[in-house]
């Protein structure tokens, strides 16, 4: 079975541009979460979506937005890119809506470089 | 708010040495605790978990015990192998009754290098 897939794997943008990152969860998983991992740090929670509804939002500016589609795939959008947005963006899926009962399955991430 | 603190790294060991990576947390109530591992070139993988106090999570020779009295979840392995070289992250998840569904709070990670 396919795991969590993310695209693109690498991309380079310039300051002020917009980026869209995509994630396909494991088949049957209805929850998708997004994390930002800056080099040398642990992942930071950005969003969680469950059954196409936002269930959680981390401490990120409004330039960050996301959505989940009827097939449970998800997009993360970042507007007006800043140098500090350079990071590995991780998508994770889970079967249920609560981490306590299930585990998060992570994709390999999309590495964004902002010049 | 919730937070996780891991021991300063990196950690360098010889094969068959004993490993301890310290992890302490701050959270309200009774969070779930996790260790995730990130092998070179791969995504994060769940290594083990514990969902209530005194639970011991174990997998691939690694163990960690949920200690509520010391708010700790230290990772241990009795004999490390070269293949254990990776970055290890301690993390906590929200209480069962909380609203932070897919949110995990991660520590900063500890780089482990094991030499033959």
C-alpha cells in the first residue's frame, strides 16, 4: 500500500511568490496534518483537517492556508513568501481524528527554498 | 502551552553501547507521548508510544516509560547498532478530551551517530 505522498519534493521560490504543496494521505485515512520543519529543529504544527474541516491551527500567520478535498487529499498554500519560510514541509495522515488513539504517518516532505 | 525538551545533541556512540536520550515535557492533564525517528533521506516514523502514566512503549529494542511524576519519557536501548543512526524526536499529543486532534508538539531532535 502507498504511504503518504507529497509533491513536489523540492522547489525553489523567490521572496513574495506563492507556493502550493500537495499531499495524498494513506488510503482510508481521513485526517491530514501539516508541519513545518526548519533545519535543526523539530516539526511545528501548522494545520489539521479532518473530514474536510479545519480541526486545528498552529501559530502561523494568515499567509498560510490549507484545504482538504473530498478524496481527503490536501493542499498547503503559502502567500508572500519570506526567506524564513524556507523549510521542510511535512504532511501526516491518520485514521482517526485523535492522536491519542492513532499514530501519525508522515510523508517524506516538500523542501522549500526561498531566495 | 505544551512543550517538549530533549537532551542536547548530537550523540555519538560505538556499536553495542547503551543509549539514553532524555526527554521531559510540560503539558496539562495526561498527554500521549511518542518517540519518532527520522532516518537519512526518509520521512518521520513512529518508533514507540505510551498513552498513560507508567506505560512502557517498546519497539526494535528501544524502550521508553511514561513517568508522570518526573514528566519524562526517556528513550533507551541496551545495545545500539550502526543502523540506528538517525534523528530522534520526542513528541506529545493532546489529552483525550482535548481539541488538538492532529497536533503533536515535538522536541528539537537528537542526532545519533553510531560507529562500528
